[in-house]
């Protein structure tokens, strides 16, 4: 039975114009609120400034193509995003055996695992079986050091960082959605003043957007230390919540198609430096809510517009990466930390929500926050292993009637 498509909307409709603007806002907020985290994470696992800029561009392009196809094919406001928690995980993991090529190889594996999750329901159920408390505790531990950056940066460079924090704080009071973008805009002004004062200028060649491909290399340290926790964090903190957000607005996300598109997008973008794309979670509401369009069957237009907006933003990635590279010490780290505060708060709340898992969750958090690696594998993996083992032991010791 053929599927009847609705007539193409007219762009003269003022309500439609509002949907288009909602799509543009979705892309702008999604991009500006966390691209500094992405660049920080990619640089931490060994990417050069050029490779990090390439990775940011690859993420924009792959998620844009995915949004355009999914939203139009299913006539739903399905939006994608890069894995911000995953980028934070990379920042906390640091370099692994094999360097940047090994990290790229891990990204490829993550994409393949996401595709397999869509095609093999049992794997999806296995990931869903990982206690949310432990997954969120691991994420919170990884985020802790990044969220402390604004404090240490303010201590070390008060003149450069104080305006960024002040603008962020004011916008938190009046418009939380724009708090982080405004903080970055302030940081851009600080960077411009610093360049002018030091009589420096940005390298013109660094402003040209381009892909810088890397041949993937696979090491077991990168597979265990990057691929496994990156996959778990992306699924538990992005894809599964993304489905829940869409469900709250009355949409049933086509799981298999969404996982296939995001997984293949991750595989395709990995050689250029993209770590992972996934279903949008927080920013999904910007296109799926009634504020995007009163008719729920027309809100896909907002998501479709955001896809085109991400393609435009992709061409800005190199210039923004060059600006970030020229920043005074601590400024971009402060922006990234501020961008992750809400995520840290949500992760901590979820980690300690269940009394019966609290000890295991706290141990998971502490090990992840310690940054201590063993056998060349980062603390995030060992935190999850220790948390699961502790949970198993404690649940075996407790009597059934123990609260």
C-alpha cells in the first residue's frame, strides 16, 4: 500500500515561517552550546587543531544529512546531534595506545555497534539493562573535572574568564537556552581583544573548511577504553532519552531506521574525525514541541530546516576551531565547563535516585572522576566494571526484604 504524502507547505504561511525559525534556533542552540566540548574532547584523544576542525565539520554534515532524510521520510520532527556526553568522555579519557588513529578506529566501532543495536533487538535490550544509576554515575564522574574548569580558570585568568561567567549567569536568569551561546559570544570578544592586544591574527589557511581524513587503526586499549564507554554513554544518555523525549510529544521514533542512520553516519564521519552522532535529547524538544508548529503533523518542517542549518554551520567549523585555538588559557575550557553543568546536574540526580544502588553509583562516580587508568584503559571503563561488580555483590548480600 503506497503512502500518501501531504501537500508541500507554502512558505508564505506565517505559522510555517515560525516552524522554519524554530528549526534554525534548534541548530544554532545545538551547535553553539556544545561545539567547544567537541573540540576539547577530540584534542584530548590526540587530534591536531586541523583534525579537530575536520571532526566538527564531519559531525555537522553527517547529522544534517541524517536529519534531512529521517524527518522528511517519516514526517516527524526527528533531530540528531553529536554525542556531547561522548565528547566529554573523550576529554576525560585522554590519549590512548595508538594515538589519534586508534581513537578514529574506536569511533568506527561505535558506529557499527549502533547499527547492530538497531538490527538486533537483543543488543538494545542488553544496553537498556545497564542500570541507569551506574551509567549516569560514570558520566557524572567524567564530567566533574570538565565542570571544575570554570572555577580554576577564573582563579588563574580572572580578567579573561569573569566576563564569560557573568554573561552566562545573567542569561541563566532570563533565557537559559541562550546562556551558553552568549557565553561563547563573550569568549569570542575576549579572544578578539587578546589577538589585538598581542598584535596577532588568525592563520587564513586555518579558516578554510576541509576534511582531514585519518586511516583508522585498532588497538585493544582504544576499543575497551574509548569504544565501549562511548557506545554506552551515547546509547544511555542520548538515544534512549531521545526516544523518550519524542514520545512525550506523541511521536514514536522508528528505532531501527534511526539507529541505522546514526550508526552509518558515525562510521562515515569517523575517518574525518567525527566521534558519534545520535538522536537529539534536550534539543529535540525545540522542534517537537507545540511552539514549533501548532499542527503536530507539520513540525517535521522545523527539524528539516535544522538539517539545512547544520549544513551551513559546517562551513563555519574551521573558523570557529581556529578561534578556539587562539583563545587565552582557560577561556574555552570555562565555556565547555559551563555548557556541561546542566548535564552534570542531571547525571548526579539520576545516579543517586535509587537508594538500593547508591553505594555502587557513588563508587562508579569516584572511580570515573579519579581519571586513573589501568593497562592503558581509561577510568570510565573501570568505573562501570567496578560499579556493576559492587551492585552484584551488594544485591546478593542484602536480604529480599532489605530496603
